[in-house]
């Protein structure tokens, strides 16, 4: 009976070792799957980020081209107005200076009216 108990114990120990191997393999498989899932998720995130970045670049390019045209037109209009102002200044500048000097130099003293 001792031999039978010894064989039964040995069978149980073998079964326990086999169970430990199965558990170890399951842990390794789970760890590998978690790593694979993380790397796959990271790849998907990078792909999504690149896609959104490309969309943003095309949106920005589309909308800034309209702004550049408007900006160039505004620069042209501003330059035209500056040229007009300079022409008017050159034409009437000496007369304005003369009128200012005359107004400053011509003194007409006047006694203010005092009402009590």
C-alpha cells in the first residue's frame, strides 16, 4: 500500500508540475498579448495622428491661400493710398506751412469782454 500511496503522490506531483507549466505558458501568452495590444494601439494612434495632421495641413493650406490674396490686395490698396497722400502733401505742403507760419506770426491782440 505504501508503494501505491507513493505512486499516487508521484502522480499528483507530476500533475502539479504539469499544471504549473500550463499556468506559466498562459502567463507568458497573456504578457505577449498585452505587449502586442499596446504596440498595435500605439501604431493606430500614430496613424490617426498622422491622418489628422495631414487633414490639418490641407485645411490650413486651403484657407491661408485666400488670406494671402486678401493680404496682397490690402497691401496694394494701402500703398495706393499712401502714394495719394504723399502727392497731396507735396502739392499743398508749402502752402500749409506758409499758412501756419502766418497764423503764428500774425498777432492780433484783443481784450476779452468781461461781463460781471
